C-alpha cells in the first residue's frame, strides 16, 4: 500500500511539472489518423512511403535508456511499438517522454519503420500526453521464451477486484475485452436475423405498476410524486403481447430484467433478456427461429456452429432434436410418469431431495423430477417440449393432450437456455389461470404471477394466435465465449459492498 501511495504522489508531482512546462496533460482532442489495425494491414505500403501517421493508445510497456525510449501503445485493435529518440522528437518533447508512466494515454506522430530486430514500429517525431494516469495500474510481467515468443504473466488476477474495476481488467487483459467485443457481435447477429424476418424492435417499461411475464420475485420501489408502488421489470412479455394486440404482428425487445433472487454461476439479479413474438404462429415456428438465432450467434462469435465449452464441443447447427418432457424422463432417467401415481412421484422426489413450496400439484412434481434427473444430461442442443399444464398460466393448452401445454425449453450444456409458448389468447381462460396463480401464491407458493387487469383488458380486445420466445443473452454469451460465470460476460456485475 505504501508503494502505491508513493507512486500516486510521484505521478501528482509530474502533473505539477507539466503545468510548470506549460503542457496540458489532458488536451481536448487528438487527431488520430490510423489505428494499429490499419497500420498492420498496410505495413509494406507504410514502410515504403514513410507517410506521416498519428497513432494513440495506452502505454502498456515502457523502457527508456538515456536518449532512446521504446514503448508499446495499445488501442482497441492491439499494440504497436513506438520508438522515441531525443534527437528526433526534440528536447521539450523528450521531457514529456521522460515523465511517461505505465498506463498513460499517449499520442504520437511520425512514420513507420522496422527496428534492427525486425519489429514494426512508429518512429516518433512528436509525442503528446493525452491523459496522465495518476492511479498506478498493475504491471504485467513479460518473459521471452527460447523461440522469441513473448509470454505475459498478468498480476491483475484477483477476481473480486477484476469485477469491481472492469476498466482495468479490460485495459490490461485482451481476452477479457475480446469477450465483450464478441458479445456485441452476437447481439448484432441476433438483431439482423430478426429484422430480416420482419420483426420490429420496440421498448417497453422498466418500471411497472404490476410485474409479470415470469415466475420470479420482483424488486420493489416507490414513486414519490405519484405515491405509488412500482416494480422493476421481471420480463417484458405482457407488454410485448399488448403490441401484438395493437397490430404490430412481429415484435422483439432486448431488455434489462431484474429478479430478486440469489446470485450464482449462471444467475444475476440484473440480466439482459431477448423476447420476440409473432402473430399467426405457434411454438413450432418459434423453435425454428430459436435454433436459427443460436446458429447465427455461434458463427458471429466463433466463425463456426461448433463451440468448445470447458472442454466439451457443442454444435449449435440447426435443426436441433425435439423431445417431449415425458419422453425425456423415460429416455434419460427411466421414469414413465404416465404410469406413476402421485405417491410414486412423492417417493421419488423425496429420494432425490426435491421439494415444492405451497400445495402439492402433480404437474409441478413432474417438472421438479425432470429438473433433478434430466437437465444435466442435455449437453447437445435439444428442445424439450410439451410441459405439464401447471408450468405456466400464459401458455395455450396442447391441441392433442389437455393435461399438457404447448411450451418448449431449449437446453445445451445441461442449462435451460430459454422458454417459449404457443401463447394463450383466450381471455376467459387466462383470467381463470391468473386467479389460480394468485390463490396459489396466498397458499405459500413462492413465485407466482399477480393479476394484471390491464393485460386481461388487452387480450379481451383480441390477441391473434401467437408464438413467443424469451431467453437470456448473458447465458448465451457464456456458452459462445467459453466463460465459466455470468459475471465474466456482464461488464459491470452487481457486487456486494467491500467490507
């Protein structure tokens, strides 16, 4: 800590010296002409022409000996060496060079050259301090192996600190920044697919007077001016269906959702979801969209439909297998639930350590049995279809079996990736099911839907046959970028206060 304080003071002293020299260490602008990517792409051209370039980045390596300084500047695309010779940049600029520290943002102008060791570099004839970093950054250690390859040993490894100071994490760790660049490409690929298929992007409320669209506990807040209780959105579903009622026919939304639940490797109380709805479609149509989106997202992230997740190859190439929940229980766990009594189900759940809050409901017991015995075995992408009717109050009854609903959940790597329905559009039946959820919630069931009269009003006005899908973007990015925890794919994850 004392060393950190000494470095901090030394950098503040340099700020004072800059002022004495009449140098602004935080100028308004730098006219950068080239990125490291462009300079590398046209290497031969720049070496021959000696064209003047202006390049800028963060100092990630600094080595000065007398009248010669070698440093590496890192921009979004990578790093380049800069060679600063006192006789080229001049006395005043070399004073700036002498006060550069690891982590500073620096701009240089000059031409491209190769050093006697063959390293492609900027030969600086002018240097500018663009942002003096007064807080020292951890300094990674570099070694060169017998083949001349550089290996970086990063000191910034403390996981908790990395999440709290993501800006440093990305500045020092290229692989961390690459995850978020891939995340951007994944989102872009999804958006392009939906727009190509005539979906319209919309925005729905984050603050809602009644939460709904998922079985989840909400965050509660209060609007002082209106003196009313509001909830942070748990899902945008009920508002997106209102858009379908309004005639938009195909809609989607990337939404920040908030669920007042625990944090673990695959769950965050704040997460990004995607939901999309299509009029005159059913859950079969949604399966096709879902697998196409995942295939395209995998290609955007990795260049292939095949990804390696923690040593397991997973192929997202469409189409994916379809398997009913009852058939999956039979195939993967040897349970024929159609032949099991309620007592049989209770005994099996007790053996497995399963439990249900609230009243005993057979359909919920079957779902619990599936989650305990089958989920982890679904490694390759698979659609699990046709759930018990108690799974959700927002889904249409199965057209062949009234004990089931037309719902599917996609799985891969043993994870549930999303949820989709042939949407319930019968307002009378919808009211009955939501009222039953309210009753079950009063009976002790932890996560149930509240009654939303305005939503009922909307579908009473006429909701066409509709298919809908919802899934988590963060879990998708984890799979497609080989990250072990959801915090590794959220730029600034929620953290408990430091003690």
